[in-house]
C-alpha cells in the first residue's frame, strides 16, 4: 500500500505562459481513497498521467513510497506501472475480438512469456467478483457497464498497490456508474490498494475519503 | 500475444485479406516472370539438344535453327543432294538425316526424313517405322492413331492451304514423347515428300514442255513456304506404295533438302564438321549455340520484364506500407492503451510487427504459389501450341531472392512496429 508524496511539481506545455499543472505539496496516505475533481482542462488527466508514470514531470518530485517516478526512464516507468498500478479509463480500452477473460489476462500475457501460476484462477475470481458471468463472451458484445467492470477486473489482475481511475463512470448511465463506483471502492479496500479517482460524478466523489479540487492546474481546495 | 494478433487480424479480416491478396499478386507477378522465362529457356534448350548439328543452305542461322528444331515454317534454300550423300558417307558422322517440310496435316507439320531421325528422336512408342512411301509416323502429341489415313495439305489448315489430294499416308507408328516441337510433327519418308512435290512440278511443266533436270529450286515458286522440292526425273517414284530405299536418299544425285540433321561421333568431330560445311553455299550450326546467342539478344527484354515486375512490387510495397501506417494510426489508442495497462514496449513492438509480418509473409507465400500456378498454366498453354515441354521449376538460386524478400518484409513490418513502439501511451489514451 504505497503512499504518494508530491513536491514542487510543475508541468509546462510549449507556448503556454502559465504551467498546465503546478502542485507545491500533496500527499496521499497509503490505502487512502482520493478523489480529483475540477473543470475540464484543470489538469486532472495530466495529474493522473503523472502519478501513473504515463508522462514524466518536468520539474519536482513525485514519489510513491520513496520511488521518484519523475526520475525513472520510460522503460522503467513502464515496468514500475505494470507492477504497481491498475488503470481504469473512461473509454474502457478493452481489446475487441478477445473474450472478457482474455482481456483481463492480456497485460500479464504481454509482459511475460507465460502466465504466472494462478493467474487464470485469479482472473476468474475477479470476473466473478465484478459480476461477469460469461467469461468467454467477446467484449464487443458486452454492455458499457459490463465493459467497465471487465476493465476493473483487468486493473486488479497484477495485484497492484495503486488503483487509478480516470472518469470511470462518465460514459455510463447512473445505475451502471453506481455499480462500477461501488466495485472500485470495495475492490480497492479488498486489495488494500491506494485509490485515486478523477471524476465529475458527485455520487462517486462523495463516497471517497478526500477530494482535491483542481482549477487551472492548481489545488484550490481539499475536502471530504 | 498470438491470440491478440489473431483477434486483431480477424477483426479486420477483409482488410487483412485485401493486403494478403495484393501482396500475393505482386509477388506472383515476379515469380511467374522468373519461372516462365526459365521454363522457356530450359525447354527450348532441351529441344535443341536432340539436334547436335544442323546443315542447311547458306542463309539465316537463326531461321535454319528455328525451322529445323522448332519446325517453324519459313522459306529456306535447299542444300544439294550431294551434301547429304557426302555426310552420310563421312566416318565422323554417326547418322545424318534429311529434314524436308512444307506440308501439313491439320496444323501438324509433315516432315520428310529417314529412319535415322526416327531413332535419333528417341524411337517409337508403338507401331513401327515407315517402310513404304505411303506410310507415316506420328509424333506423340499428334491426334492421329496407327491406322489413320490422311492427305497432306500444302500450308496449314488454319491459314488455308491446298490439298495434295493425290497423296495418302497411313499412320503406322507413333514416336515416344520428346518434349520438343517434334511431338507435333508427322514423319514421312523424305522420298514421299519429293514425290508429292515432284509430281506437282511435273504438272506445271507440262504446259511449258520443258525439262528441269536436276534443278534445285523447282516447284518452290508457287509458295512462300519451304519444302523439299523434287527434281522431276531424279526423284520419281511412280508407285506410291513402293518400299522406301535409303540408298536413293543418300545418292549423290538425290534432290535437295532444306536441312540436314547430323549426329557427329564426337565433340571434336562436331566442330570439324561445322567448320567444313560452312561454305559459300552451305551453313552448319549448333542449334544450342544459336539459341544461346538468341537469348543473349533477348536478355535485355527479360531484364525489362523483371524491372517492370520489380517496379510493380515496389509500388505495392509502398501502398502496403501506407495502408499499414494508416491502420496503426487508427489503432494508436489501442496500442498505447496496451502499454498503459502494463504491456512492455517490446511487446507492443512485437504485436504490431507480427501482424505486419504475418500479413506480408502470408501474401508472399501465397504469391509464390500463385506465381508458380500461373507459370504452370502459361507453360501448359504454350506447350499445347508449340510442343516444347516447358519445365516450370524452382532452383536453388531462387532461395536467395526469396530470403532477401522475406528479410525485406521483416524490415517493412518493423516500420509500423517502430512507430507503435515510439507512441506515447498518454497521448494514445487521449485518442
């Protein structure tokens, strides 16, 4: 259950006078459930990309349990992310043509030559846990809510210590969104993972321990 | 990883099929050109080996070779009878046989010759050789059976020749297949050809009341095509059912023939004979050598053909690359997502590379098969037309270009793979 420490983080995009993201200080305790909110363009996605190592911070320090991922090379960030982060995106990013089970196992299959022992059973357990009964169904035939639940199962297959979701309910109807929100919270707790959720969805945000509001790349308030 | 590649290809099955087919056709073009050219070269060279040395009247070497080996109808001058007589008596000659043509049965050329050539071509498959002037031996590909009778036609049926109605041949034997144009020939005693045309010449002359004893070019004025011209009087064989007489063919006063096929006893003899019969009035040649020279001349045409094929392949390669780049462009999100969810960069590279290589490689393999099939089909049609057996075959030399092509495919597939490898996952997720 890693904890996050952010110090003097700054991201600038070429041609823009003000930094896209500037965070002087932010800490997330191990096992915490943090929400990120704010209007479009406020830097939520940029922050998500930084804390997951998808992008590298220009300046500052961004350390998970002492590992400053802003200093890691691209390949090492990929490896660190594969080992520590489970991602759930607004658009699912499932692979059409593969079954729900194969989609859950895909990150493991691609990162090593053979599946680690018990991976298949773990995939089955996770799919059952998120309520997907027909594991061999092709994902393109699933409903949007089901797709996001498969994505949640996939995020947890490598037993990550950090679970990050970017607008996980934004493309779902209220009912499916509520189900996915519950699953995220429950599974993060079950997996003892630190959860970071970027969202506009007030019903999801109110269930988190703490919400950070971003505006124009800066932290405006911390609530929850 | 393979499952992902297969699933992805299946999802774009039509596009993938199109790419495979385009690559296959492009590869087939090159393969067919290479194989067909080789088949023509080997086939005609093999056809020429049955004719070690050909002697004819002074004129075009190429034409003499084409007429004697490939039975191409053309007006040829005649060599006097004393040439054959002299060759037949030469101790350096294993056998020498006259070749006289000009008549056809349907579209099969009738060739007047002797037993020596029947044996020289590989002998008979069934029946027996001609023993009388009205008997004939059919080539392996001729649609005539022993027992069939026919009238010779002056000129091909398809180009409107006239019938020698007064002459009838009976097929008494069939040659073993030779894989040469001679499979489409009907062999008759050369004396019978002389007789058929000698009689004609005689009729023409009846009006003029003249005798052309011993003149060589008699009876040829009325046609563009070469045929053995009979000297009336010298070649008269009044009874069409008379037995053949080899001695008369090789007599010094025998009528002329357009070509003489000579089998020398040794290679040294072959060169000496060629040297001796290259005179002011006669021409001696090795068909294989003339053929080689012909190929050297045609080599440029082959290079042009290969260049066209290579050009087409390069264009296809460029088009395919574009298609693959667009395809990868569309899948940037998906591929970026793979990395975001934990796939290492090399795996992303491998997935895209395998997809590309599978498509191009499959196309390449299919193309080799398709090209082989096309070459076989073309060869079969040409064989039916010309009788020349065209061996369509791969050689060890083909391995190198195929491996080079496979390597180029691997490199080509690496281009989109490299782009996917460099794709930032964060940008990919944004779409």
